[in-house]
């Protein structure tokens, strides 16, 4: 990939507009017949494919299954190895928590343990969000701080919460306590590096006291913490690419990821229709739009082929309205694949469709995993998608004389 | 890309011969119909494509539009980010100026300014080369040196000249003075780094005195300097690849680029026929030939589809004669794309054709941008072209035991 300082030196501000439509977990694999993208009726995406060019992008590197963090970071044009975003930070930014520099954030689960201390349910039976709030309030009231480290707790939903540790010299090198299995004890929050020993001690004390507070609970009688992390020092899309970017997403995590790279988060509703309406309303205010469609991934994780297919068809129906806005560049892709067969993220590359006035049109006339393998873009790292979008919007100057 | 020291350790001298035919700005994009390369009648190139293999190469990185410097450097097998060649050095080497180590070279334009000092023409109405020579002589005579820094001036053509500053401790970190716009003043040659302050002062004084000398001129009454640069420390193709390379090019800049990496510059005429005759005449003397065809780029920059197409057809007609020479490896490509629609360099990858006795033949039987997207080489960085040429000439030993 091109070094950051080079792309920064080439980027120019301009009015041309880019839309990136991301169907989360879009890519799939065939189970005998077709993939959801192949089986879906997508006349508008196919038309765009015929007028544009296709390729396959690797979120991180061939064979690597990415989490949502690296999958988005790379698509936003950042090196996913250099800018690793911890789970805790992701979770916190996803509920609009404003983290301070050096805050140590972690993802918390309420969980159930038996009398022997063995974890019987890592999600405490998915308690209600109301119950979650009651418990978080109790913890926050009883444990405001430990050794001058401020404890800041926030409910997310169901069994999930965020625990942020704010104080001097906190280190992220602390192991998560979630054993990722039942019938075993939770793990100790051990220091992975010597500098993190004090941090680990604070975390351990927090867990000990939380267990005391929760001792009377039937289901949520313990907590599991993981993804201890701090804000990455990541340059904004404004600074790096001279873009004025906005994000439209129904799920907190994706808003959080977008915020981390400097995108303005637009208020939107719960449906895909809401999202495209938000795009239309804000069209004149920004020159880069990230539209995140969640349900393709959710249904992939459920193994629900038909539902995933229908989400793709729904997005397809909005394409003509998107084109009417008159974008200079339109990119449609996934962040990673979520095959229904695997019911999880996978390493398969993303179908990537790029359309602009200056595209080198290829011979491929439909949008699918297989057609993308024959596309004019070939196979490339997802981090190259941003320079391609910028170039097609004429937002990059020539490199060298 | 493979590290330089590795390729150097693998390269072996041998008599096998490589020809690299570079049609500058070859790649294009379709405007409704075909690209010039698709529309051109190229039976010989297509035959070569059928017998060889194809791919698409990125001069620098996907989305990055390269100048001629990085586009050639990468095709010659050098990292275009590591070896950045400034405009001044390019211009100087392109007119056969022998630069010394640490010479500070810059590209000069004669320009016109009005009474208020605003630039009204960045090229002084493209004055004749004769007028240019008269003015350069006057400047050279009146300003032989400044503060022990020798000033060396050379006419290029029309409004262009080269200004070289030769002296102790000159630094290239000086901003160009060309505002790249009219109706504004020229910029100050400011020091970009503190070490360059004295250099900036010398440059500023040179411009002040040049303005005095030119005060009576009607059109060329000021100068603009940009691309302050010094010779890069670049290993020669002899040292790195153990080649004995020669360059055939009608335009100075490309001879200059070839000389920078150690190629011997062969005298040739103005036409494509002259160039191929020069190739034939010198066939026994070298084992790597770089043949540069300029006009594909020139016509691309003019937006002249038909003329670009005809240059490609002309090159095609010489292919049988080139093959009769009996090269071991024949590569045909561009350095960057120059689409007629954009009338400028672009980011689109280069069609790349590689032919040798040992090629892995693919299924593609014609030479075009779209066919190259389906070629057996896939999409790869242009810097990988040199190892591929060397390998196919059996000039690279096995890596590792």
C-alpha cells in the first residue's frame, strides 16, 4: 500500500462526491447452487456492474478472517495491521462514549456462574436491557473508583456493557477474562507485559468488588471483561484524504468505527429505507458518504440464505435513487464475507463494484462473487479501495514529476 | 516487492537478451466504444499475446497517477517510493546535462507578469526556442554566481530551461515558485526545512537578479522555478541486475531517466522506424534494450484517439522485425495510462505483455486493457515486471536452498 504521507501529499479537496455502500458480510460461498448475491434479483447492481468495473478485495490479507474493526479500517483506507482497534474501544465508541486519550476501555458481559465458580452462561441468559441498566447503576454506585482510577460503566444492550478505566499510566496489555467456554472458571486479568501489572491489579480488584455487588443476583452474578484497549492514534479522513465524510449506520459499532476516522455521524432510522433517505437529505452537506447495511451480516451469521438474499434485493431497489443524486463515484462492497454455511465472518475476499465516469469498463456485466473474480480490477487489498475511489473522483494529484 | 539486496544476490550475467518496448501512456479507457489499443489493428501484438502472457501493472499503487519519473523507475525494477526523482533532475538529465553529486537542479519557465507583479502567462506565450536561448545566454552572462554558488543555465525548448545551482551544502528543501495559476504572484522560494534556508536565499537572489535582467522583455519578463532536486543515489542496472542495458528514446526526458539507472543512451533519429533501426544496429552490443515510444502519450494528452491508435498500429508493424532479432524475452507495455478522455496521465493500470520461450501461456489471445485483466499474470505492481523479465531470460538464480 502507498505510504500514508504520500497519499496525504496527493489528496486535494474538491466538490466531487463519493458514496460507499457497504453491505456487511456480503460475500458468501455456494452451497450446491448459488450464493445469496448470485441468487438475488439485482437488475440495478448488475447494470452498475456493466457500466463499472469489478474486483475482489482482501480485508487484511488472503486467508485472514477479519473482525469488524480491521475490515472497516482497511476499507476506509487505513492499514489494518498498523491501526488495530480493540474490542473495548469499539464497544465504547459504538454507544457514543467519548473516550479520552489513554482511557482503558473493555467490553463487559454479565454472566452466570455456579457455586463452584464455573461459568454456566457467558451471557447471563441474555438478560433484558432494563435489567442490565439496573445492574450497571448498582456497580457504578458501589465502585466509583479503585486506587485513583475512575471506573466509568455504561449499559449497551442485553448482557453487554462497557467498562472504562480512567487514570494515570493505564496499560492495555491485560488479558481478557472471558474463557469463551462454559463449565470453566473465568480467566484472571493478567498483565501481558510487565508495565501492565498495576493495571491488571486494578482490573482484578474491580472484578472482585463487582462479584460482591452482584452476589445476590440469580443470573447476572458475575462479569467477564475483554478487549482491553485504548484509542488508536489514527489520522482523520479529513487530514489524510481531505474528505468531508459522513456515516449512515443503524448499528452503534459501525457509527463508532466511522467516528474513529473522523466521519460525521448522521441521525437515521432503523430501516434501509431510512438510511437512504438520510443519504438523500444530507446530500449537499458532505462529499463522502459511508452507508452501512447491517442485515446481510446478521442473516449470514444466522445461516439464513433467503433473508440475506432479500436484504441484497432491497438494497438493489434503492440504487436508482442513489444514482439520481449524481454521485461522481459509487462503490458497493462488503467489509468481509459472512457465508451462511459458516455462520461467521470468513476469509473470502469481498465482491467490489466501482463505478465512475472515468472507470475502465471491463467485460463483466453482473455483480457476484464469481463475476468479480473476472473483473478489471483483479484482486487487491481492501485498503487500496480508498485510493481508487479518490482517484476516480479526481481527488488525487499526480505522484512525482 | 522483493528486497533489492535479494534480487541483487540472485542476478547472474548471461548472454540472453531482453527487449522492453514501452509505449508511453498506452493504457486508455473506453468512451462508449473501444480503447485505442482495442480499436487498433494489431495482428502482430495479438499473435504475441496468444504466444505469451498478459497482465495489468500498477506503476506505483492502485489509484495513484504517476509522473513519468516514478512510472519509469518502477518499470526499470526500482521502488518508486524509495527512489523519487525531482522535476529539476529529470529536466537536467533529459538535456544531457551531467549533474554532479549535490548539484541542486530546478525546472525553469520563462513567464509573463504584469505591472502589479501578477503572473499573466506561466509560459510566456511559449516563446521560441531561439528566443529562449538568447534569454538564457543573457541570464548566464549576468548572473554567473551568487555567494560562491555557481549558476548553470541551459535552454530546453520554448519557455523551458534548467537552472542548476552548484556549491557547498545546497539543500533541496526549497519550495517551487510556480503558483500553477495566473492572476496571482509567483511564490517565494521558501525553505521547507531549516537546513535549506541559505539555499532558499540564494535562489531568491537569483530570481531577483533574473527579473532585473529580463526587465525590458515584453513576454519573458520573469522566471518560475520548481522541482528543486538532487541526484538520487540509485544503484545501476549493471550493479543490481547484472545487465548491460541500452536505451533508445526520441525524447530527452526518457533518455535522462534511462541514464539515471545506468543505461547506455543510443543515438537515434526522430521516428519510430529510426528507433527500431537503432535497435537492430546495436543488437549484438547489449543484453537489455529499452525502446521508448513517446507519441502514444502525446496523442493521449491531446485527446486524439485516432492518432494514438495509429501509433500503436505503427509499432505493431515493427514487431516481426523485432522478433527476427531473436530476443529471449520481449515485454510490451506502457509506463502509465494516458486516457484520451482525461488528456492526462491517469491511475489506470498498464496493459502488460510478456513473451519468452518459458512463458506460462494463458487463454488470452489479444492485447488490450480488457484482455490483460484476464491474463495469466493477473494484476501486479509494475516494479515486479523486471524480476519477471529477468526470470524469463534465465538471469535469476534460485532463492534459498
